[in-house]
C-alpha cells in the first residue's frame, strides 16, 4: 500500500507571539483538508529568533502540522 501526501503552504506570518499560515493537503490526489493553522509560539521577539522560526516553518514544520491536522 502506498499513500502520497501533497502539502501546499502559503502566507506564513510570524510575529512576537503568534504564527499562522494557509494550507492544503491532498492524499493520493484528493483534497483532504485546507484552511488556516495558527497558534502561539515561544521563540521570543528578537529578529533572529523570529526569522529562524519562520524558516523552520518553511522548511518542514508547517507541512508536518498540516498533515497532523488532517490525519487526526
């Protein structure tokens, strides 16, 4: 058995306390979830911390969060 997930992430925003982004997840070519994910974070308010967290979201964490949301 093979399952293929396609995750689209856009509009990532990070401020001193919160982050949010839009997502769409397809499983085997069928949309199984889309919307917005937002939550608090504790990366602080320094420019380095915020840009590091935004980069982490872009690299993998946002996609991981979106997949977790649709498989629950």
